[in-house]
C-alpha cells in the first residue's frame, strides 16, 4: 500500500464520517419538524 493510497483512504473515512454526521443532523431536524407539524395538525 503506497502512501498516496493510505492518505486517500484516511481522507475517505473522514469524509464519510463527516457526511454521515451531517445527514444525521438533517434527518433529526426533518423528523422534529415533521413531528411538530403532526402535533399542530392533531391539536
């Protein structure tokens, strides 16, 4: 394994982790807003 491949693998892992955290945040915000809309519609 060359150093370039190693560096790219590390970058990919960091990128994927950051992306997943970002997606989780968006999903949480989306879920919370959906729940709020449902609650507002129900009551």
